């Protein structure tokens, strides 16, 4: 059994990015990530903290735009417009989830696709779907990176994705259907989840529910990528019960230290790749 | 066992469209579908014939632009530009497949999204993926229409799509993942296809391979939507062996007379819906 070391991969990606940024800065280039946060969701605050730290470490400026949770959709869109008029902003993300009363899609459509490093605008989703993307959404990018990094062969394998969310399940299922495998997407409407997970050669879980996947639900030598995140107090958990599942898995990502840090690294990589100039 | 009657649904859709077009024409509106064909693929010629007939029947003008199979990608793109400069063209499709030497994606990206009634540009695919579309690709639209028309409940069901092509499998899998079901996408890289089809509550096949799905590969009371098309001489076949599968199915589409005609009707519906003005 191999534990996939997300922190090691992250270090590698960030070092390479830092070198590139140092060179580009000497040529007069600057990079700045603007993050839009609405409300005080604890997980969001923690993710943003990680993004800020990583940005500053490799030489990307960072600015947080923090709005109260009762802001209206239209007002938030107006704020976005103003933020994006600042030509020093080279990338922008709106931290999800947004409060329920906000029309998230309308807000996302107000992100300039050239700044959209989370790849959430319909413009960039279209490129992704058509297979002509130059950036991928950070979490799917991190997952695909780790699969390649650990030389995991997914050709003709049965991949089961659990979760169909905007950030992971949905874009990842589009990307993986373009590949040479069989793909099943499960979600909260799936009856008898374990009948699917038991068949999987590779399980990618992105729900945010502690112990959703346990040892009895997987077959021997399964590969487990855990992209779920949920907090209990300050402690972070994935979807997978690591203790029981790791006894059967061939490869497994831990939480913390698995997909999470690589996701941040891939976000920063996107800031360079999207090339908004 | 119920045979899904695509021709009956088509008549209904076309009558409604004809009424709408008659009213719109009195208001001075005109509609014209431009079809771009490269080479002489027999199936393509047959599809185009059907589209032309249906267009003329309900009052949509039709123009075919037929190019030789050795046309280069760049030249085809230039031709597209000229065709789309004609303001009487309100919708345009490039008949797929294009010859191998042509970069199909490059050609499709040269379609004006406002004329793109096949919903193949990355712009319109992005809207589809983001869930903010006003048109759907014709075959997925036809399939979803028939499912609703026959009041087939797909909530919490296991849907298996066979095929991941640009016209059916790919867009349909994106649409159905946004729904409340479990979805598996199989393709030519799938090992042991019948282990998946046997689990399915609903099978949608869109490969173009005669007798790909036979009675022994499905469970009792399965619902079968056959969107495969292949010609043997002038005779048209789907993917499904109707004789053996219909003995076990609860609902089944025949070929011909199933998904095909509804697809044409949905294409024509898109010409009105896309509203290029």
C-alpha cells in the first residue's frame, strides 16, 4: 500500500513556480490573486488562509475582498466589476459556497474568463468540455496530476466518482469521460452506494462527509483519491475512513496532506498559465 | 412492453413548430438553415435529406453548402465565414463526421454561437455545462424529450450510456450528471460491457454498431433508448438487437422510427429557440 504524498508533490510544483515567477518578475511582470469571500464560513476562511500563504511564499500578491453574508447578488456583481477593473489583478476567485440567497451562477458569469483561475465561468467550462482548455479547475487538475505522478494506469479501468459538485465531481467527470475508461458518477440520489464503490478500480470521492467510504465498501487493491473536505472543530477530515480503507487499497491519499495542498499548488499554477495579459 | 413512437412525437413537435413559424412569418421573420457538408458520406447525405424535407415542410428555408472531401481546414473555415456573413442564414450546422485530415474542433469553433443549432461550439457547450443553456444538442434533447413524454422516472435510477461521442454520449452525460441519478459511461475501452448494461435501469446506446446490445446483456424491465445509427446498404440499424431486447424491455425505441426523427424535430426547434437576431 502506497500513501500518496500530496505535500511532497506540492513542494515540487511550488518550487518550480517560484523559479518561473522570479524570472518573470525580473522582466517586469507582476501577479496578483484577488479572492472574493462572502460571509464567514470556517472552511472557506481556512482555505483562503492556505491560498494566501502559498501565494506570498512564491511571490504572488494577494488581496482579499470580504463581504457580509447578506450582500445581494446584483451588488456582489457590481463589486466584482470594480475589483476586475484594477489592472494589477491577474487572477480572481470567488470562494464557494456562496450563501443560499445568492445566485451563484450569475456571480460566476460575472468573472472575466481571463482572470477565472478556478475555471468556473461557462466560457472556460466550454473550453474544458470541448477539450481545448489551457487551464483546468484546480481540484480535478490536482487529482489528474497525482494519478500521473504515481504512474497509476487508468486505461480501461472502472472509475467511480462520488459527488457531482461544481468544483470536483462535475468537471472531473467531463474530463475523465474524454479518457479511455469506464466512468460512474454517484451522488446523494444513488441507491446502495457500496454496490458501485465495490466495483471500482479507482474511487474519487468529493462529497464532504466523514467516513462516507469505509473498508467494507471497496475491493482489494483499489486506488483511493479523497477530495472530500469537512471540518470538525479545527480538525480536517476527508470522505474516506483511512484506517479501514488503507488496509485494502493499493494507493490512497490521506487527509490532510493529500489532494488539498496539490489543489492550492494547481490554483497558483493557473495564475501563471491563464496569462491574462 | 411499450414501443416508444418517435414518429408520433415528431409529428406533434413539427405541427407546433409550423404554427409558430406561420405566425412569425406574418410578422416578417424568416428562418434559414445552412448545412455544411464535406465529402459524400452516405449516412450524412441521408440525414441531410431528412433535415431538408422537414425544414421545407414547416416553412424553414434550407441551403446546402457541399465541399469536396480534400478541402483543407483553413479553407473550410474561410468558407464558413462567408456563409455566415449572409444575414438570411439564421442557423448553421456542419455535418459530422468530417474527413480525418480536417481539424474538426477548429472548424466547429468557427461557427457563430448564435447560429450553432447543433450546440457544438465551446461557447454553447459551456452554457450547457453551466446549466444556463437555452438550446440543447438535438439528439440529447430528443432523448430527454422521449423520457419525459413517456413519463419514465429516472430519479435514483442507474443510467448506462454506451458511447462518449461529441453528438450524443458526451453532452448527454453532462446533462444527466446534473440530474438525480447514477450514471455510468461506457465506451470502446470498457472491459466486459455486459457487466454494466446488466445493471442498468435505463440504457442509452449511441455507438453505431449493429447488435451491440442483445437480450442477454440486459435485465428485465430495462428501458432502452437506441441512438446508434449505421447503414447496411440503404437499410438503417441501431445498436440494439430489437428482437431479443424487446422481450425483456419495459420501454424500447425502434430503429428506424425512434430517436432519429425526434432529433430532426429538436434541431428545427433549436432554429427558433436560438433566436439569432
